[in-house]
């Protein structure tokens, strides 16, 4: 009998490109490392407000670095990430509230679809430079993830319900309680200890904490998902 799985919580928002990178790595490693991965949709805006942090886009030098960084990480992580043409509109004006409420509803209604639906929303905004705010955009992502039109529409109709709104607030508050000041945040529960790791570039450290082997962002044993 092998070791019991350790629990990892990944707090993410599809508005965060680095969340996508961390998400893909953990999805690739979750079975290789014998971990129980819990995906936790939350709102990066709420985390920024709680911590007093500000989006990198508000500092021109950081915004410029972000574009170059993502170009390099696209190849290294083998994730088809691209910089939106109107970056400031995507990040600062449109946001991701409806998308994250939808993912929260997916988590509540059909959690088995959460991974694929999250990925398709990232693909829209961070690969194909498409909208994720309008109902039809969200439905398109859900259908591409494998939902029927009827199922996706039923879930979309619940995003304004108190249950969904409160769940998203609770997940965001949970990330803040762990000490989040941005996303992604990975919380590892290992042998009675809790470790909070910020960013998509702490996975080698996560492997160390788990007592596992780090094989790079694209382990040979993982299956291509793109």
C-alpha cells in the first residue's frame, strides 16, 4: 500500500496568466506525485484589495517585463499563452467576475468539469485574445470543454445566486487567510503542516516539500493536454 495522498489547494483566477502556468503544472503532476489536487476558483481583485497589492500592469516597467516573460514561459512550460492586444482593457476594465462565478458554479454543480472549463476560459483570454465576460463567451468555453448547451446554460443561470456569490467570496477569503497577495497560490497540506507558495515558479520547492522528484514543467510521463 502506497503513501496516502497529500492535499494541494490551487487558488486561481483566469485573469492571471501565471495562474494558468501553475494550473497546468499541477494538473500534469497530480498523479505523478500522489497528491489530491483541489482547484479553488477565487477573485484576484479581492486578494489585491485585501493585501494592499496592485496589479503589475499599473507599473509600466512591470507590464513591459510581463510581455517578454510570458513569451519565454510559453515555450518553457509548453502552454500556448499569448499577450492580449489590449492588455489594459482585459485586466483593468473587463475583469473576470462573471467567468469566476461561472467556474464557482461549475465547481458546485459538476466538479468533474472544472479543470477543462477553466482551461478553456484561459485559452480564450490568454491564447486566442477572446472575450470571457459576455454570457455567450462563457457558454462557448463551457461547450468546448465538453458540456452540453443545456448544461452550460443551466449553470450560467446560477452565477448570480447567493450560493455561488458566497462560495466565491469564501474561496477568496480562504486564500487571503493563508496569506495570499496575488495569484496563483498553492497551499500544500503535508504531514500536519501547511505551506503556502506564491507563483508558478515555486514548483521545484513544492516537490521538495512533498519529498517528490521535480522533472521540469513538462514531465516525460505526463500526457500532452494542448
